[in-house]
C-alpha cells in the first residue's frame, strides 16, 4: 500500500519532468522540449531549414526521441535535475 507521501512525490515528479534535447550543445541548430508527455517547443535554425530534408528529418527525430527519453527518465525518478 502506498503512502500519501509517495503519491505526492510521484505527482511532483510527473509535473516537474521536462525533457530537453539539442542536436549540438556547442552550436545548436535544433532544440526540442517535452513536458507532460507532449512536445511543447521545437526550434530549428534557418541554416538547418535550408539543409537536406533527409538530414533535417533525421536530426529532428533524434532530438524528439532524446527529449522524450529525458522526460521519461525524470518522470520515473531515474534522473533528477
């Protein structure tokens, strides 16, 4: 049986969990943020928008997957920030 404290901690972890991913931290061209299990922010630089469509698609998908992975890890308590 769970206690009220565990419920509060789980609820707070869910509410506070955020996943953020950049394609390159030193020179980012794509940034994605996830909160509440949804993508809440995507930023793509102009040079990246003008790049090859397949490359753009690959980078965006990688950032989305990484942001969701970070969000899930924070939500489950594996990673705390």
